[in-house]
């Protein structure tokens, strides 16, 4: 226990120290939200990866889908690396950087409002982002607190509150630059931690080959007379596995907290390096998490909830509880690293969106009537500082709401993430990506996609989830593309001169 507490205290002290170190760079809006658009490839790539993978993946997804699909769940991690990282950087990285800088966009809702000449889109997108980032944040809290409860014996409620306070402290102090620097430190811990834990867990089962043999000997859930399904290449349920791959891989392309990383990177050469770094990181961390979860059935049945369903979120903790104390301390740091980086990204995205796209969206930097240019600068600086203060206040507000949900979680971690990612990426992915490439996207088509993504997610939820939230999220994302395409063909086109000016950035 002494080792676990000591390592955790050192880790938390470093996180807060980074926040103090970077606080001077967080005095302006660009500095607080984007790190001054001068964040290098290593910091950006690690910020992308650590925001991508949190306790939601390590505890919720790895446990639940490892149990359902066995070793084939590793495909989810491979998909995350190839589609969610490599292709995302190739397809979105350069164009997002150039266009958002050209139209002076700081957030995704700001992009929609400016790119499609409709401030109503900006307001709608900011509300969607704020509302649907909350369940994802609650899922992250739940995942990290479950591990902390296992590692330290601290009640779940106390863990949730402590994590919320600590994350708020360093984000409020240093903004995006503090988040990116801490993400790099946390990413290093995640890389080494996941490899060490996989080795330790396999050793408990007698080594890699023995563990595979044990998995091959397990009977199928559908037919107890058939063995080996959990050790096959595509597992017992390949179609539902594909739905998970699509949701968790393609979803990042439409999430504000992920796409925002491309806004802040320094230049195009940094994007090329960041692509490689981010992909390798995802392959090790995500691939390792799902590969580890695939052996969950070898550690016995998980507890049963009052409603009779298996407690999937307890599977990974039960695998790790038998490890030596030093490794349990490493697990705690691993999940703490993954989760605090994601939480920081989520709360920063939510607060900046609400501040810049709702509260201050119609206000100018300084009144044009003032004759003295120096007074103009002073007024502008005051407004910038006021915006940063409002963002810091909203960070606390967002964390408080997420805490209330985390203390009374309505469903499994995986389902919380499915609802959040389905609505966000279902609404944003198609119009954002197509808006970077296709001049023919119309304002009406963006509205239609917003209604489609949020509508299908909410209706499915209100009907009691007749479609699994994971599959519903995947349908929402993929279905957004034909929605945008069809409505763009049938609705009035945007002003040709305005669109031409926007696309000048690629020349």
C-alpha cells in the first residue's frame, strides 16, 4: 500500500506541477484552448492517443468485449490504430489544420458556423457537444474509480470526487498546453504499463501458449457442446464485433475533443511525424488493452448485478487483483494516466465550446468606435481574460454535472460511451469531413445530419435501446454520409464566392 500511495502521490504532484509551469501560457483564449497553435508532433500525437484511450477502454470495453468476443476483440484495437489514428491523421490532419487556421476557427461548432455561414449551426453544435460529452465523461469517472477501489480499497464515491478535483486543478491552471504536456508523460506510463501488465497476466495463466489453449477449450455461449470460438480469428460474433470496430475507430473522426488536436499542431511536417507516432501508440495501447481483455474468461465469472446481468466493468479488475503490489500500483497509474488525460480533454473542449460558441459568439474583441488604438488593445485583452475566466468556471460546472451521473451511473461504461459517441459522431462526422473536401456541402445538409445523429441516438434510447447502443452509434456515423450527400444535392447551394475564399487555404 505504501508503494501504491507513494507512486500515485508523485504522479499527481507532477501533473499539478505541469499545470503551474504552463499557467502563463494560458492567459489568452488561443493559449488556453489551442496552446497558441504551436504544439509539436510528439505532444500532439500523445495528446490524441491519450484522449482516445481511457478507463472506458481499459476497464469497460476491454472487459465487456473481451468477454463477448474472446481474443478476436484484439481487432478492435487494430481498427483503432489503423482507422481511428492512421487514417484519421491522413484524411483530416492537414486539411483541418489549414482550413481552421484560415477561417480562424477555434472549436468544431465555430467551424460549422463559419464554414457553412450559419451561426445557428454554431449554437446547435455547441449544445450537442456539451450535452453528449457528459455521459462519456461519466463513463471515464466510473472506469477509473472501479480500478482505484480495487487497488486502494477506497470507496467508489470518494475516488470519483478526488479524480474530478485533481483533473480540474491542472486543466484550470494550464489549459491545453498543460493538458498536452501531461498527456505526453501519461502516454509514456501507458505504453510501458500495458506491456508489463500483459506479460504478468499471461504468466499467471502459465504463459502465452498455455493461455491460448485454455481459451480454445472454453465452450461457446450459444452452444455448450462447441469449443474454441473464443480463440478463433474473428470470434463467435463477427458482425457485432464489426459494429464495435466502426464505433470506436470511425467515431474519433467526428469528436470535438479529438479533431481539436489538429487545430493546435505547428505545421504540415509535424502532422506527418504525428501520424506515425499516434498510430504506433494506438497499436500498442489499444491493441494491448483488447488483447488483455480477451483472456477475461480464464479468471472466472464476473459478479452478477441486481438485474441479473453480468457486471462487465468488474472483469478487468478481477484479472488484475491477483498481481503483485508493484504491478497493481502500475495498473493504477496506467488507468489514472489514461483517464485524467481524457477527462482533461473533455472538460476543456466542453468549456471552450460553451464560452466561445454560446456566451461570447456575437461579441467583438473591442469596440470600433474608440479612437485610441492602445485603448482598443486594452479592452481586447480584458475581454480575452474574461473569456478564459468563464472557461475555467464552466470547467467546474461540467465536472460537477458529470460527477452526478458518475455517482449514479445508469448503465455499463460501454453503453455510456456508445450513446455519447453515437450522437456526437453521428451528427458531426459526415458534415465535418465532407466540409473539408467537398465544396458542394450545403447548410441544410449539415442541419439534416445534426437531426439524424442526435435523433436516432435519442429515439433508440427512449425506446429502451431496441438496437444495441454500440451498433446504433455505428449506424448513426455511417448513415450521416448519405444524409449529407442527398440533402446537398436537393437543397440550395452556398454562395460560390464565399466557398471559393474558404478553400483558398489549400492552394
